[in-house]
C-alpha cells in the first residue's frame, strides 16, 4: 500500500465536488486514456503535443504526476487531498 497526495484543483477548487462524488481526478482531458499510453515516455510525448506553452521541465513534472495517478496508484492505496483550512479528505483509491 502507498500514500498519495492529490490536489483536486488549485486551492482545493474542486474538493467539495470530489468529496460529494467520491472521486479524484486530474485536469488533462486532452490526453487519451492512460491505460492506452502505458509508459512515462508515451505520456511525455502526448503532453508535448497538447501543452505547447510548457517548458521541457514542466512537461517532465506533469508527466510524472500523470503517470503516478494513472499507472502507479493502485486500488486500496491511501489518497489525501487538501480540503482547505488545514483539513484533508482521506480515502482509498479505486480502479483507474
């Protein structure tokens, strides 16, 4: 079992919605299913295509975050998400 910190929107913007819906999510709707990409290098390649205003360092950082979320995080892992005011939502990951 692993622990992950997932911010649901800048400044916990979507934390209430995530809590109500029982989900966590990333904001890269331009990417295909991460199951189809399968590797960190393929995620980087896709991000280079959709995030032209990102530097190579920003692409690498974003790709690592996306890879951990979609391919490393497993069912049952602990997920913490800032809720605001020093509070955190805590739950277990389900299937991607």
